């Protein structure tokens, strides 16, 4: 049986304990400690593996104070360390999980033309708008593909959109907070108008900063209540469908280069309407402020390889039932964090 190393399990029992409950985990799963800056640690983890799926990369759950240290260095140097460890171990194939944010931030791309795998985020533009997560994912993906060419290594990259779906873990991940915000009246923290439309990156703010944020909103954008949210186009992918896409890219010998992975594209109002029709009674936003969005995505390359995805209604039902079972939607229970989009 071939062995595959998957990075990004996150290091403590609270965050990765659910993995030990997976089928056959006791016999087939080995959880090893590694750090994105620790080349030797990755060498030890990857030794004897025929494949690697590199997922580990920082996703900010707050505003970062030092983008270089907290985002860029871990993403880029971490990718270099993983790939060098793969080279040393003579790994056959690597799949690097990038992000659609490495595609979207390109103001020169024609608005009426679908964005495909040839479209890249303009790094200088993203820096000028301080979209450091986008910069980190773009630079790390470029590094991975350049490394593959330089060393004649098989490296595939996949760029998923906002990842939603039922959670296995006990802690709430960043993108799950987005759907929770739709249901718990948290639209008042919208900051899209100031930073430009950002359908993927979610920046979470400590509760201690809420008064400052509220003051800034009142002064710069007019006061939004909890029933108000920006109506922008967002791109979504079910986590289960993304997992199938990653496995497809790893196992299919015809996979090559870069792939965009995104199943659904909806404006906020339309998405919320679908949620409310299936699960009425929650505190959904009532007022939607129109905002511009991005050019549509072209998914042809991944679809032609054999990928498919489940209906949106199935994703919504499974996700919200999961949130209900986890107690995240109990009446009176506070939102996990104050959030801005």
C-alpha cells in the first residue's frame, strides 16, 4: 500500500483529534509533528511516502500585525521546505492546495471574460490593496510550479473557492463563520466597501476591537444594523467535493499544472434566500447593499478530468444540520467571533 503525507492537520488534540476517529485510522493514520519552517521535520514525515498533499498554510482568523512574518514567510518558505523534502524523498507526485484568491485579484482581466487557469492575481496590485492572504497564496503557488519545472517534479496545484460543508472538527474554521454570519445577524460587520469585494478571505476581529470597528463603520460607511449585508458574488465549494477533486488530481495520471475548483457562484441575497427557504426562523439579513464582483470562473479543465459536485441544496442541508448538532445555532449562544468580510 502506498503512503501519502498530508500537511496541515494542525498540532493539538483539540484540532486534529477527530482524525483519529476516521475509519481504519488506528491502523493506517500516523499524525506527526511538523512546522512550516522546519525542513528536517518535513523530511522525517515525508520519508517513505510516494505522494504528498500540501495543505498547510496560514489562514488568518484576525487582522495580522505583521503580514511578512504571519502570512508570507510561512506560506512561501513552508512550501519550499515541503517541496525540498519531497525532492529528497523522491516523491512521485505532489498536490499543492492553493486558493482561488491566487486567481481573482487581476484588474487587467476583461470583466466579460471567464477567468481560467491562465489568470493570476496581480501581486503588486494585491500588495497595494493590502490583500496579504492573496499575496501569500499566489506567491506560494508560483513557487510550487516553478520548483516543479526546475527539478522535473510532478506538482499539481488546485485553487478552491470558499470551502463550506459539514465539519468534522470541534473547532469552528474560518470559512464556516461565513455561513454562521448569514444565520446569526452578523451582517453589520461588513467592510467590503472599503477594501473592495473579497469573496474568499475572511478577516476576524477580536471582540475587544468591536467598539473601534463600529465607530469606523459609523464614520466611513454609515451605520449598518445586524440585518444588513453586502450583496456581492461569492464562490463556494463543498469540502467533500474539494476532497474528491484533490484525490482525483493525485490519482489521475493525466492531471497537470493548475486547476480551479469552485462549484457554486451566488450573490449573497440569492444564497441567503436559499438557506432561509430550507431552514426558516434564523436571524437572516434583511437588507442587502449592492456591490460589484469578479468575472466568472471557467471550471472546464477540472470537469473534463472527471470531477463533479453535489447540488447546492444538499450542501446547505448537510452543513446547517451539522451546525445545529454542534450547538452553534442555539438561541442566545454568542457568535464565535466578530467578523468582517
